C-alpha cells in the first residue's frame, strides 16, 4: 500500500471517539519528540530518534496495515507532498526532511531483511 493510499484509507476509516483521541495523543507525542530532537540537533539515526519512530510505527500499525516498505514510503510522503511537508515545517523549518531521513534510519535499524 502506498503512502498516499494509506493516507486515503485513514481518511475514509471511521474511528470511535476513543480511537480518535488515542491517535491524536500518539501523534502529539510523536511530533513533540521530533521537535525536541531536531531542536537539539539529534541525528536521524540517534537512538532517541529511533525510539520515537518505534513508538510511531507501533501506534500506526494498531490502526493501519503498514509493512516495512510502506513505512519507508510514508516517511518520503511526509516531505514530498506539499500539505504534509507544510504541516511539519510549521512546527520547525527542516523538520520534514529530518523526519524522512529518520524514518529511513528507523527502517534500516528495524529491517526484517
């Protein structure tokens, strides 16, 4: 499933109020961690960065089917698509590129291959 398809599937899926709150809390935890790490000039392959993406991957997999390759594509989607990129850049300039690189580092560290 491509990142665009995952995004479309997520938009079409109906979640309970409890699920919506859990997703928003998990997203907030992820974005806060990423902003802190990027602001501290942590490397995308820093163990703390990898830990943020381990959590991100885990909560995403709870709601959407996401393979290793899907997850890498999702990281690329975050920076490649203008709306997605703008959401990250609104938090901190350069965050979208940091996220893309960090997702790939996470995927390499956790690669099933």
